[in-house]
């Protein structure tokens, strides 16, 4: 069986190849891709991590075409989303009720190097798949990044009346805003340098929006959620109330991620720095419900949809048109 599959071959150089699909193993499924979102991590891989051809696309929705003999959790015809990294279920952390801490994640996962989500077909271990037959694929396609946003909001442990600052309104920040708006009656301030993203944030529950951290003035918040570059961490600390939490996720492979912070400020203000890292990818059933009920509105996040053969344009939107592009989805 043949499939088209998109590879990054050298920095920001993409190539659509025709490949032969392997046979599925007992615990795997053959999937037909319905759609797949481009993740910020795909851009990081494209720019800094690609020294040999790498297949791309982990935020996919797919239809199950074939299941291996040992598969019990999905059946042919099901629509599924895929966990980008699974908990093992057997280690001490998993058994102690903290699968989020699992570091024995299964070696067999959705990250193969022949065809992932930017392809006609892929193969995935059934264990990674979560059925979502009642979801519109354009909602379901946000499942994996929405899980990242949900992990960030859970990390912030929002209280009913917390005032919150969310820095960055890419897909993760935008979905974190929508989830946070359901968890606190406090004010939610948002910072993003792109005008369109600020307009959308106001529709999604932000009380006030700013184009720069400098414009916030002296206002401080119970919880600050950073979804932009880690270099903004010191300014986030400046805007956190006594006893508050600064929660952050995101990487910057270009700068290496090293940031200097004032530890006295953290210590004397009893601040907590909390990192969110949604690996293992979790909470898909909650995420499906958030997307199904429109608590998280995919139409405010997905700005562009392209066909697989239009991959240059699709990646170009995110690389060169950040004012307008938020989430770009590719449909084979
Ligand atoms: Zn992703
Ligand atoms: Zn485990």
C-alpha cells in the first residue's frame, strides 16, 4: 500500500514523498488521515532538529481502516485522535495514580519515520488512540494541543476568584484562556503582540488585552500563565501577586532556553514556578468534551485549512504570516 507522506529534509525544506506502508502488527491500527494540525513543535523540528528526513504531523484525526489481532479498544470505522506520548500503566508513578509523571513511556508510539499526520495513511499503536465518533473532525483536530492547554491550566490550579494573566495567544494560550474563563470569575488579562489574536481573546473571555508586557503597569495576578518564549519569565514574575504561581510551558531551541531570574523576588514573595509539560499526553476524554460543547471553540483557533499538496503554503502561513495565522490544518 502506498501513501504520500510529508518529510522535512533540511531546515524549513519540505518534501512530499510516496512511500510504501508497512504491514500493521498485532497491537497496531492502520489509519486514514482525515486532517492534521501544524504544531509549533513541527516548526521547531523543521528549523532546528531536522538533520535527516523526518516525517511530520502528530495532531491528527483519522479513520480506522484495519486493526491488529490484539486490538480491543478501537474498531474499523471509528474516528480517533492520537495521544502523542502515552503513560505506560505499569510503573510506580502510573500505579500510584500519577500517570502524568510516567517516564517509562512506551517505545512504540505514534512517532514513526515513514508517515505520520501529514500523509494519506499512518500506523499507530491502538493504545495511543482515543475514539471520538461524535466530534466534528475540525474540533477533534485540536485534541492534542488542547490537552497541552488543559495541563497548563491544571498546573495553575485556578481558584474560583483568581485574577489571571495569560501571555501569548497562539493555539495553546488561546485554548488556555477559554478553559480558564470556565474556572474563575476573576479578571483574565491577555498579552499578545498580534492585533488579530487580541481581538479573538476579547471574544474568548479576556477582560483586558495588551500588546506588550510593558503596558500592564503595576497590576499583579494570582496566576500567570506563560505560553510565549521563556525569555518573558522575569516579566511574568514581576506581575505575580504575593503567594502566586507562575506557570509556563514552551521551549526556544534557538536561544537554548536559559533565562536569568531574580530569586529574591521569588523567595520573598513566596512565588511558585511551575512548569507544565503534557507528556504523557493526557485528558483526551475531557478535551473531547471541551471541544464538543464549544467550551473551547475551534473556529476561533483554526485560521487556515490546506490540502496536503499545498504543504509549502500551509507551513508558510505559520512561518511568515503570524499576524493572521493561528492554527493551520492540513487535509489530505
Ligand atoms: Zn502538538
Ligand atoms: Zn508509567
